[in-house]
């Protein structure tokens, strides 16, 4: 069995190869290590390998880990990549550096109000439902401009980009066309908002195609930490 360190290195190699294949620089693609359901020791192992950005899905689980690691791992940047209910915004505003799953103005307003003044603004991405699946969170592509306009005015939020969880499909052409639509949307928004530099898409199984479609932040769990209990 490979160690977390070896698997982390393999993911870096995959990102570099994918970037070179489409004439991008590997440094243009950042890696978010998705540590949901994984123990503190796994996070520490990846940290030893130089990893600093970690993503968590479940607020309660994340807060426990952040608190446990906060004394010794000060420079970890925590990203919330799971759904956020309005009754959890306060702890999220206090503990996370990023929220990638913003899809409602009400949540955005609460996060901005509740972000402690001594901290840098919360970095946020709007979650876009690029596959238009009925049961999926995120706003539709045509709703992005209106929400971005409102979010950009909130003082304690910094609008950094767009995030998407593509459809689980074997049809790579379909996947690619959805990702290219997302990339075009991102490029249009980045012309309006100079703070936009993050297109968060790509996971263990599809990071190569995401990098080919302009991803600047891949979110990888399984390929670093191994499979999760289902
Ligand atoms: C779990 C999760 C990931 C990581 O998925 P893997 O397939 O394990 O790499 C990425 N993004 C989100 C939003 C997730 O929930």
C-alpha cells in the first residue's frame, strides 16, 4: 500500500502532466486536499508533504479537526466544500478561510456580517450547477451574474471564483462540454471582477479533463487519502 506522501506526490505529478499537456504551467493549478471523513493523522501526513490547503464537507466534523490542529498547524487554509445551512454560518465565518459552496444571498449576507473583523475577508466561490441536475446544489449558469453582483458588495467577503461538481458520467464529451461552458462563464465574470482568480473544478477521477478546461484548483480526496467509507 502506498503512503499518503507517495499518493500526494502522484497527484502532483498528474497535475503537472495535465498542465503540460495543454500548455499550462503546473503552478497555475492549485491542489486542495479533501480530508472529509479522514482522521487528523492523515491531515498531518499530507501537511508533512507540504500540503497547506484542505477541504472539508461537514461543518461539525471540520470544526473539530480545525480546533485540534489549530495550535500546531497555523498555516493550514481551510475550505468548506460542502453544503452550508444558515444556522451554521457563524462558526464557518469564524473558522474557515474559504467557502466554495455559496449559492444563496442570505447565506452570503450572514457570512459577511458574522466574519470577525480581525480576520481577512472570507474568500468565496459561487457554486454553479453546470449539469443542471434537479437535486444538485448550486445556482444555474444564468443566475451567476446577479448573485456575483450582490456578493461583490459585501464587505467581509472576497469573491474569488466559481466552483462546480460535474455530473458523474462516463461520457467524457458531455463532461467536457459542460466544463468548457463553465470556463467561458468564468472568463466573462473575471473580466468584470478583478478579484476572480479561482475556477474550482476537478476531483480524483476527472482532474486531467478539468485542468484541460481551465481549472485553477482541483479538489482531490480519494487519490491522496484512499477510499472513504460509504
Ligand atoms: C468529496 C469531494 C471531493 C473529492 O472527491 P474525490 O473523488 O475523493 O477526489 C471534491 N469536491 C467535493 C465537493 C467533494 O464533496
